[in-house]
C-alpha cells in the first residue's frame, strides 16, 4: 500500500511531464534541427537535461524524431538533432 502523499506526488509529476512535453513540442516546432543541449541553451524555461529526458519520451510516443546526428554547437560532440513529426 502506498502513502497518499506518494500517489499525489506521482500524479503531480505525471501532469508536470505532460505539460513539459506540450511546451517542448511547440518550442521544437519553432527551433527545428537542434540538439537537446542547444535547445536547453536557447530555452528560458527548460535545461538540456529536461529536454533530453522528455525528447526520448516524445520519440517513443511518435511526437518527435531525430532525422540525423551532427556536431552539437555547445558541446562539440555528435548528438541527435530533433524535429516534430508531421
């Protein structure tokens, strides 16, 4: 049996993640082809870690995809660039 506060916290986290995905989708539509690190650098609301976490969830749901990998302008490392699915 879980504690009622645990259930409420879980529900809050699920709602927060869903709201983040909606906002991130809109942000990615306006900033096509950037890496999670670049998106985090450009965003006033989310950091690269939040983008990385949500992008994989969004990819699994079919909301976004990564058409290519390229050198990230922030880290210099090869990273996936992201786009919203049609």
